[in-house]
C-alpha cells in the first residue's frame, strides 16, 4: 500500500518536539577534511554527503528523527506516495508539484529519469566516478509518465529497492545542470543553497527561502569549517567557537575530554555504519595466494584495536553492522566460530606465522610492503596498530598516506597492495552492502574479490520477502565472506557527535550516518548574551 500524505503528516505532528522553534542564526559545524568535490553521486565519504544533504531532496528519505533506519521509517519527500504492481517489479511514485530548483526552474519527472540514467551509466552526461552504479543492476529503466509521475522498472522483485532511494546517497539531480557543474556548484531543491567551497577552509550553505516545505528551514545557513587536527577541533568546540563537531567523528577519549571540560554539551556515542577493514589487492603477488591472505586475517588482534582506539567501546563484527543497532549483523554465537574471532589471539598469531614460514618467510626473510591509508585520523590511528601486528608475522609495512581528494580513485584503480580502509555503507541493508562492495565487478569491490557462488546467494536473498528467512540468508553470506577473507573486518567503530546545548532537534543516527543530515528543522536557541 502507498504512503498517504495525511497519514505521514499526522505521524510527523505526533512526533514533533513540544517546544517553539527559533528562526535565524548560522549553525557552525567542524569539518574534518577537504572533499574532492561537492557531488554526492560521485563521492563515497560523509565528508561530502553530510554537508551536501541539506542542498538536496530525495524521492523518499528515512525519518530524520528516528535513530535506527529501517524500511518502516521511510517517509515521502519529492514523492508524495508510491505503490508496487502485483509482480513487485514496477514501483510507481507520484511526485510533488510546484517544487523549484535553486535556480528557479521547476522540478519534474524528467529530473528523476536523468538522475538514474546517470547512475546507471546510460546517459551521455557521464559521472566521473559512479560508486552507486552497482545498487541499480536490477533496474532496467526509469520512465516518466507526464511531469509528475515516474516508474522504476525492475528485472525482478527487490524488496530493498525503496531503501536505496531513501539513502542520503540518493538525491535527485537537475536534468539541466551537467555532472561537471554539480561537482563545483551543486543545484538542488533542498532547504539550503550551496554558496561556496574553499579547499582547506570550509563550505557555506544559505537558507533556501523558496523551500517547498512551509516554515523551513529555521537556520539562516550552515558553515562547515575544515579543521583536520582533532586536538584543535576539540579545543575550538570546548571554547564555544563551534556549535557541533563533525557528526560521528570524535573518538571516545576526546568525547570524555569534552564532557569533562564542557559539561553542558551533549555528546552521543553511536556506531556509524562503518567498518575498519584490511584491503588486500588479490592481483598483486604474493597476496594473490590464499594462504597469505589467511595469515593476514589471523594476525589481526581485534581486541587490541578496540581497547586502544576506543577504550573497549568499538564492536567486532562481519560485513554487516552488528546488533543491536544493526538490523542484519551476525549474532555473537556465529561470530565466535569464525577464524580469528574465537578470542585465542596467541594461537591465531602462531598459526599465521606457521603459514608465512611455509611460504618461505621468517625472521631472516621478511616481507616489505606499503600500507596505504587515507590521511585522516580514523585511518592513520588503526594503521599504526596494524603495522605493529603485521611485524609479528614477518611483514614490515610502511604507511603511505593518501589525501582524501584522491583516495577513492586510488582504491578504484586498485593502486595499492595493502590498505587500511573504512568501508561506509550507504544504508543498513544487505543489498547496499553486498552489491556495492562484494559482488564480482562491483564499483567499490576494491580488493577484487569474486565468487560467483556468493553472487548467486546475494541475488537470492535480495528477492526474499520473508524477513527471518532473508536474515538467515544474510548471515550465511556474511559468514562465508569472513571465511573467504574477502575484506577482513577489524572492527566497527563507535564515535561521538557533540552539540552545544543551544543546538536543537538534530538526531544522531544509530545505523545511518550517511542518511541523517538534512538539517531542515534544526534550530538554535542561543543564550541572550550570544555564544561564548
């Protein structure tokens, strides 16, 4: 059954905060680094999607005030209602009328068709990098029926398809603006207009005074200031120079410092739908041999990573985000049965050394290798620990730091041998995780893992409508991926988002860090004397 506007409006009214909003003011947010460009459809990091979500709208979006993203939290945005045909292969969406792009042109179904033609790679206006192309392999076409109705035609049923559209990585782009223009000056329909981006300085957004939602946004604008150094960011926030840290960015020790020195601040520690993992380029000798990949996976002392990085707060898990925040993650009783997860680190390390010795390595013949890492703390810090652990199995790794702007291209081209990577999932759904990162030829299958048997299992679970059956199938796939050392998962991080007490109505997502930054109804209740 389609969502009806009246039902959704009632739900939003009932869930709305019981306080009066204040209009005006600039929300000042710390930003961790300089993105490569401003195009959500061409980037893979929340360095882009977090500030740019406010510029755009989706057809549908997860409720911005329900922390756990699930199918039942999907709400209308540019689509007012939707319905499936009986075979569940056609998804028809009625579109909102009277919506304007920031340059004054009207939004129509043609924009939807152009957006997904670009993503599918069938448009003459190509995306430079196309990270989400794999999401839509089952999409045979997008059809406009008049100006305000659109149909997505699928080759087979896919219950998760609506979750793709609800992810923050799925905004609608204007048909009349080229992909190249969207990288430098994006045009959207969202609550904020893009103003400017200066590398190593910041990003500025201004209120869209012609926004289609009456009374929104409340803020005059948002300013993201790039402060790569975490200590500087921490001190600036404590001093009141910023209203919010970059979402999902602050490690546990810094959160504790903030709470100690600025007790009025609200800090929430949450998982963020990321996994820290080891990428192994399977095409590069000697890592083309399965034995050495097994040795690398067994050498990982996950408990040490978790204790050092997060004071024991991070989680062990497989490809999917672990429960309870994750809907699909492996339960502990299955996780404990996997190689390297049983808790006997000494025995695992000894087994890894034995494998390496069988390959001809040892104390007198060590393997030298470069370990690529993105030049941000979330990559650098665990890389130091990884290098130390690899030494225990005769591997001498040297860290090679890569700037954010070129990191995705390096991985896409597999221009690395080993890499410490953070894999972010655009949504907590198996189709998003598997089709993007693990199936043969996927756009973000950076390690080159390919198992046709796994691909067939992924297709089967994708069509399953019974939740318990599908979850069991997902667990079986995830277990196999860990046993194949497809992309050894080191840990799933938990980190902090801190807000000053005057920031109101921002909900920290528990399993959707890429889908919770629309910011349209965030407001400021500043002290009479203003900020400190």
